C-alpha cells in the first residue's frame, strides 16, 4: 500500500509531483485529472492512485516535456 511509504518514493507520487509542476499547482492538476483537491491531496501524500489517473498524470508530464522542446 502506498500510504506506508515515504512521500515521493513511489513512481506514482513522483509522476503526480511532476504533473503538478507542469500544471502550475494543485487546482490546475485537479481540474486536468477531473478530481477534487481533496482526492488529489490524498494521492500526493501517499494514498493509492488509480491506474487510470496515474496514466493521465504520465500524459501530462509527457505533454509538458514535448512543449518544452
């Protein structure tokens, strides 16, 4: 379970944090993922991230990397 691991130590949490940077904040990322701030905050602090949301966050990170080129 992700809740028992240190913050930032899972691929899901690291990806969400990168997506957070790309979007410019929690509100924008929550909107992009179509979830509430509370749900997003839980994921950022170690709650289990649903696979679909993890893939969406990966897309955000990838698209941000493409825009930087």
